[in-house]
C-alpha cells in the first residue's frame, strides 16, 4: 500500500484556487480532462478512482479517473464529469 500523506482541506482549496484550466501542451496531444474528486477522509483527503477490469479492450487492469479524451463540442468540465 502506498504511503498516505495527510493534506489539510483548507490548504488544498487555497492552492487549487490558484490553478486555472490548462490547455493541451502540444498539438501532438489530444485534449482531455479528468475529475479529481477529493473528499474528507480520516487523516486527510480521499481520492475517487476506479479499477478497470482486466478484460477491458483498452487500459485493462489500470486505475482510472472519471473523464478522458474530449469529444467534439465538449468542454473540459463536461469531459471530466462523464
């Protein structure tokens, strides 16, 4: 199990407010967005993630976050929330 580093919720909120939406760093990359859902957890913050089944045709067995590649006409927020 990975080490857990407790994070003060207020400190995280302050830092997060300083970060804006980031665009694609290069035309070679496809735009995408993910949701980092943090929630209060004993000792710090928890992070929502899912484990893909090994049978998935793409990225089987990997840990993933909600979101992915942006679809035509979609905003980053819409992508991250699906």
